[in-house]
């Protein structure tokens, strides 16, 4: 009872602690000065949010060239232009850019009032673009491009990259935006099969002849599979600086960085020397390092015809080999199928099975000696190799100055950007784009992310966070709670262990003996013997073999009593002591005939003898003329 009460109190205390902490974690307002939302290092005041995560369309501040949150549908329709062009060099049926775009909220985990640009079509070419508020020129300020992508249905094969279109006549009419439209930078995720990419491609202008060529950034070391399958928003950020360095971040974590001069293929600057395309290898140029020795001769005893393996002449047939028994025999239990057609299928034959007689024998069938390696085998003779005296090394064409060599020390100075656009083909639809920004101030981009992407991630984390994780998180913020847990949870656990497992060995032995005694029908010392003796004769229902023998023993007892009475009448002259002795013998005989249920165990005999001694001491000496009573003899219990 005490243990149940203790357990109930313990459960109540723990439940109370968890409820209190959960209530505090759930309803505590974290709009104090220390709970502002940050990205990496900047802590903007506008990014302060509460537990409800109220979203408002961001308003960029600072030097911004383009900012789009897609929350204003009317403004989107005025600003963005869908392509009406056709792709060159492919079938007319699939050449048209007829992919469908819509502005709508995300399928799940969206903020109230937050909309995005969604590609609704798959397996179709789709293109859409918008003008920058002002062109970006690569002079002395960094370029920062940032936007969000949500692959709401995952991605099988296709891209989700953004193009920064070059200023010029080719981009004057955005309705003709297509795959050949000149761009300055292409940045964003792309996947097909198991090839996961995060593109950063820029078009470099040759300062000598003015031609443009694509430069592809090295692959990042980080694995990129997760953003393509988790169906959650991800933030892609590109920073290109005037010192030719670049940084690529995914969800505010840097995953790739380097230099425009060193980390692109092909390199920005060509080599100053190249192989002479007109140089050819001379006909007598010998590239063989080793040649067969021309002076070597085959030895006279060299036998090229000797076989590699020969029969082992020392082998003998093992004893018990059953040479007359085949290794395989027809299955005696096989039966011809009912649909077997002899004309079509031929004569039916039972399938072969291993001969059971051969299982215990060394082998069956004709015995053949095994093959061994031939010690006289030498194989085909070949002359040994020696150094080639005419070896001239590996031939290489001579190097000449590169006629197209140039050195561009500032590849950052790219073509001016006048528009942004998506030109895609994807096997997956429902790709959502949101919160595009082009700026030259890192703080502006970080503040923009804090007001958009950080809020989305916060909501997703909040919705997916379990009570236990929230409790751990809050406890880490309030370290003093660990002491409370030790007192409220740890101390009761120790007390329960001590209470349940701390009983003495003497008590455990006593409980064990009591339990074992209760498993049998034998009378134990704590049973009331008089009640057992009074109750059992009144119960006429036999419960054992000894109980079934009771009536027969009672008849024998009555006959003995009659015989004893006749003997007393005939011996009236005998002394009283002898009569008493006869009576004792009669009593002894009657006692010997008592049924089995009156027998007691050895502890019971000791108790009865002690009671008789006490009665004797209380009454004094036995009455005169009475002989001392002999102790009753107990019949042993019948098995």
C-alpha cells in the first residue's frame, strides 16, 4: 500500500513539473532584447519576432537593384513577363515556351500572407523574366544574388537556377527570352539522376577579340542531395567581390568559395604556351624502353611441347570405390506428367538424381588417376628483355607561344546585368521561387533573409519540435533547471530503488519459507491444530485416500472397545493399577486405529507435549489410584 501511494505521489510530482515547464516554454514571450533573430553576425532590430511568427511582406532598405517577394499579385503581373519565344533546333511541338507560372502560397509550412512564384508545368519549356530597378555594373562593389527555392514535389531531372541577363539589344524584348539569350551569371541548383549540382557559371569576355565563353565553378565539397528531396525551403546566396573572390552559401552556410582566376574550368586566362599543332612525331622515333635480347638463343633441351599437367602415376584407386555404380540414377519416385505428349515431347525419361549408394562410398563410376603439374613443363620460349639502345623517350610536340594568350587580372568586371529570369525545363512541377534580391550590401541581403527565410525555418522547426526537444532547449537556456530535475526526478528514483530493493536477507528468507510452506497441504506450526481436528471429523466429504479409509477403521475401533469391556468384567479382582494399565493399552489400541487426518507433523507433537507438561504442572500430581497416562502414539501419515 505504501509503495502504491509513493508511486502515485512520484507520478504526480513528475507530471506537475512537466506541465509547468511546458506551459512556461509554450506561453513565454521571447520578445526581449536577447531573443532577436539573426542570420550569421548581423542582428537587425526589424527581425525580432514572437512565438506566433507574424509575417509581413519585407521592405528592403539600402542599395537594392532588385527585390521581389511575390506577395503583391497585381504588381507581379505588371513587372514579370512570360516568354513567347521558341527554342531553336528542336521539334516544333516542344519548342514553344508554354510552361505555366502562377503566384500562390506554398503547399505546406507556409506563413500567412506569404506567396511565391510556382512553376506549375512539367516536361515543358518555361521562361519568365523581369527588369532590374536599375542595372548592376561590375565596378567596385560586390554583387549579391539571393533567392529561395522549394522543390515541393522533389526533383527528378531539371533545374531551378536563376539567370542574370546581360544588358543589350538581345534583352530589349523580354518576351523573346530563351536559352540563347545572353546572360552574365547563371546561379542555382540543378539535378538529373544522381548528379546534384549547384551552378555558378559566368560568361567571360575575351579582352583581345571580344568573344564570350562560359566559365564553370568547381564543385562544392558539401553533399547537396538533401535540398532536392526534403521538400522544404532553401536559401541560395552568391557573393562575387571586386577582388575576384566568391562565396556560395546554402541556408546561410558557406559550402563553396574560391577565386574567379583559379577555381573555374576552363580557366579565365589561357596558358602562355601551347603545343605546336603542326609538329608531328618522326617516323624513326623509338618510344620502347625494353626490347627482346637479339643475341639470346633457345636452349637445346627446351621442350615447348611438354604439357603443363600430367597423370599422377603414383595414385591408386581408393578402397571401396564403386566402379560399377553410376554417379546419377533416374529418380524412382518420378512420374510422367499427365499432359506429356510423346509425339510432341519425345519419350519421357525420369530426371536424374545423385545415386544414394555413392553417398558413403569414396566414389562411383570409372576411376581415373588425378592430374598433377608437369615438372618438365617450360612453356613457350621467349628471349629476355634488355634496355633499348635506341630509346628516345615519350614524344611530345614542341611548345610555342600561345597566339591567343591574354591575361585578365579582373574577371570580376563582367557584362552589366539588366534583368533576372528563370529559363527552365523540368520533369517535376510545383517548383516555388521566392524572395529574390540583388544588392551590393551584405547586410541588406542578411536582413532580407531574416524577414523571410528565417521566419519560414522558424515556423517549420516550431511545428516539428516535440515537447521533449522544447523542454531540453528551454533547460539549456535556463541551466538552473538541471538542479531541479536532480532533486525532483533523481532523488525519488533513488528512494524507490532503496524502498523496493533494500529489504534485509532475513526478511527475504522468511517470505520464501512462508511461500514454500503454503504450497503444500501439510499442517504448519502457525495452523490451529484444535480447529483442524474439530472441523475435519464434521466434514463427511472425503478428500484423500486416508479419508476414504476412516469408516473402516471406526468399525475396528468399536470391536476393540467391546473386547476390552469384556476383559474388564472378568478381571474385577485385579488391582486398579492393572485396570488402568489395561485402559491405557485399550486407549493405545484405539489411538492406533485413528484415521490419518488426525496425524500431525513433528513440530505439532512438540507443541502437544509442551501443553501436556504445562497441564501436569498446573494440576499437581495425578490423582491417587490413577495410573500415569501414557503419551499418545501418532500414526505416520500415509503416502
